[in-house]
C-alpha cells in the first residue's frame, strides 16, 4: 500500500469535487482512499507516485479518490 503523507489541499480537493463534508468522511478515511487510488495509479501506469510531483498525476489520484469516496458515501 502507498505511504503518502496527504495534505489539506489534497483532502479539500477531494471533498469539494465529491461533495463530501468532513463529517461524512474524516481525514483518516480520505487518506485510506487516497492510498488506494495511488495503488491503482501505480499498477496501471507503472510509475511511482509522489504527491506534488506532477500536476496531471495529482489530478488522476484526486479524481479516483473522489470516485472511491462516492462509493463509500
């Protein structure tokens, strides 16, 4: 599993795009979903993900985390 230190910007993007409040999905759960999204990204792309390393990769992980968040909610 990915070992990323998620930040407020990432979490806020996910919450805003998914329409989920912090009461519905707390930081620790968003972090778990973010790690799952990174695992998917790395498996599909063959690349190693680093938060902030590439804006397009960040967006891919944010969008997939939003998808997972909507399933959880």
